[in-house]
């Protein structure tokens, strides 16, 4: 098997603090057993190649900490775990009240690595700091693959440059040993990638019985469909019929659901970010995607912070699904996004796990984390999410008038209808 020579640069303070906002228990697992998620990361890539670690570097402020209730979790307590996992530790004490210098150290070290032998084919930047954007641009000019690991919502100008992005719930799935859906990303059009034979996504090595069962299910649904099929719903149906263990990591090793679909070479197959259809039989959706009409300030927020462009009356249902999960389960972020997606789908609302995670992250930053005891209500989740959105607007350089802000509040903070917040229930 081909190995991809990879350098990993981890801004520990940034990533650990971000994970703590999402799921403190999972964040602790990330910090105390880095060897486990590092082994999994070595096997998960869009190219199918196993990663060989040429550089493993962890940038850490030895006096830094995150508050956990009445306790402070100092970053220095995790130093030994990363040393045992093979990381080189780079101490980055604070230069001032907000900066510890990790970002500039990462940039300098990564640029140095471009000119050293053996050549690093891939650079993984584990940080949500958009100050890294020029570094990503430089690595792309040098024709290196890049992967961003960001636990919280990073700026689109930063993530759009990378070849691959692991978002918050994908990182938690990595840490917790759960299946990672690399294609649960509703941004951008899905396009076929050639394997060198001229056929998009065909990988001859994956002609197993499980793969043929996958072909049978998809072909049945595809050939019998009278209109475009929803990608998320089809993926869930395949999981239900075959089971996650049968599908294996990265959809039979092909790198994700969309790539597995392309490998089937279905006649007329066309895909958008949400749908697939037979271009020979089906009328394509307008513009190839399901465009949701939203007010201009909401559209601007989509560009500014990747705010999901959901219909106004869907927001209360998302808040309600998250509240229902929190009240009925012990919190686990990856399970929460999957459960909430399925709950919403039962009511006919197709909301991606990434969009659900975006709302959950915002609610946490706004003061209503789902792991709170007692769990937050739908109203509290909605209020906290709106608070976090308004705070991000205030800290940005984008000008929103009072009228714009009123539109934002009204669109996102629609009155919670308890019947709507539990889709599928009468």
C-alpha cells in the first residue's frame, strides 16, 4: 500500500479548548490518549493511502488552562500523553493576554518543512485559527495536500483552501472510535474524481460481496426513482440495510459516500450537494440544488460564517430536536447530530449533520451546551444560538444595520412550536 508522507501541526490550546465547548468528556479523551486517534487518522484519507508521520508537533502553552466548573484543567497535565504518542512538544507561553505564539510557530515550521528532505506530501493543520489562511495558500502553491482539523466553525476563506476538512463532530467521532462520514458536508457541488482509468471513482479492489450488496441497493433505488433522490436519506437507508460494520471505514475504503456512488458508474448519474438523479430520466432541480430563498442579511451570514440557509420555520424544529436529544440521552456529539438528523428527517426536514452541529456549537458558545444539567430547553437553545450569531456579527468587520439585525433575530429566533420541535409526532 502507498503511504502518504505527512506532517501534523497541532495547536493544542486552540483544539482542546474548542473540543471542551462541544463535549468535555471527549476533549479529555482527545488529550489523554492521542495515540488512539492518531492511529485512526493515519488510516482515514480521501486518497485511500495510509499516512506515514514524518512530523508530529504539538504546540502547547504550559501555563494555559480551561475552566471546568470550579476546576482548572491545565494543559501541562497532558504533555506526557503526547510525548508517549510520538509528538514533539513545542512550548508556547503567552506573549500577551490573547496570543501564545503557536500560530506563527506553526507557520514557520511548516514553511521550513517545504524545503527539507524527505518531502512531506501532506500537511495537517489542527487549528481553527483563520490566521493560518496564508499558510494554506502557500502550501497549495507548493502543490501539497492539506487537511484542516477544526473543532469549531472556522472561516470559509480558511477552510475552502484545504483539500479536506474535519469539523467538530467528525473530530469527536475520530476521538471516540466511531464511523466518520467524510461526505457529510453540504457545502459545494459534488463532482466525480478520476482514478486514472477515465471512470469517475472506480476502484477495482472493492468488488467484495458487501460492495456488490451496496450496488444492488443503490441501483434498485436509483432505477426506481421517479424524481431526484436525497443523498442523506439514501446514505442512511444503505447504513440501515447493510450495517456500519459491513460498510467499513470510509465506505468500502473509497473515501466517502459520494465517491462510492461515483464508483458504481450508474447511467446518467448527476449529483448536487443534496441530491442525485439520472440526467437521462429526471428533470434536474432548479440550478442543480435546492436553493432556499432567504432574506439578504441571512444570505450575507452564509458567506460570513457559513450560517445554514434553512427555511425560517425549520429553525424551531432543529432547536427542538437538539433539546429532545439532550433530555433523553447522555450527551455524545456525534450520536446527537445523527439522532437529530434522523428525528428531523422523520418529519420531512432534511437537515445535514454539519448544519445541526453548527447550531449545537453556537448554542454552546451562547451559554446553553447540551451536556448541561439540567439539559437546555428548545427555547434556551434557540436564544443561546442567536446570541452567539449576534456576537460573531459584532466581532466581525461586516456592517449590519439595526434593521439587518432585526431580520436575523426574527429569522433565527422564530417562536418555538412544540409540535414542530418534535417532527413526526402528532
